């Protein structure tokens, strides 16, 4: 349910459910750990974490309900790790981008409203350091790809 303040949590919940559904549908993605916040202590090789969101609002009219037009940005981190050395560095990066591609396609083609939480949502930014973080190196090579999904919504009430 969308609050009268913002649809940010409803959008995050809708995106989380979408990601879980997409990962559960594939035989090679069923074991991807999808979490709506901080990751736990059990760290599988592939993790998708929905974290930070940001909301900006502008006045949308002078009606009795004082509607606001809001832009919601949702940050999703795709963390992928492969056992090995330098030879698997690019493979971990490709895996993260493949998982992101599955989610992006589902949002864009089948559920741009995130289950009715927002008017529209699309991938707007991808960021990665492109190298394995030091704390990953004992287990192999990995990468964190941070994707930003941006949603628009009208807040009333």
C-alpha cells in the first residue's frame, strides 16, 4: 500500500518481489540470494541486495489534496563471486551484468509499474569499480555492480 507521504517503500517492495520472481524462474538463478536490505553472514556466490532509496518531490498542483510529483531512486547491488584467480575476474563481472539484465528486462517489458506501486520505473544508472574488492580476494574474484532504478509517482492525500 502506498503511503500518503511517498511510494518509496511500496516501490522497493515491488522491485524486491519482482527480483525474487525472476531469480526463482531460472534453473541457474534459483540459488541467487535476494535480500531487501543488509546481507547476512551466510554469503553465497551470487547476491542481489535492494538497499538505499532516495525520494525527491515537487508540487504537482494546487488542488485540495496538494498532490506532489515524486521521483524515487532505488539502489540494487548485484554481488557475484567466482572461485579462482585473475582468470575468473571477467566471468564474475559478466555474471553480475547477466543478472542485472534479467531484472532490467522484466521491469522494462513486463512490470514497469512494480506491481502497481508507481506510474513507471526504468533502469537509469549502472556503476561498478570493475575490480575485485580486497575482502573478496581470499574466496576468489568478484564484483559489485550497483544499478539504479528510477520511478515516477504522483502522491495524493
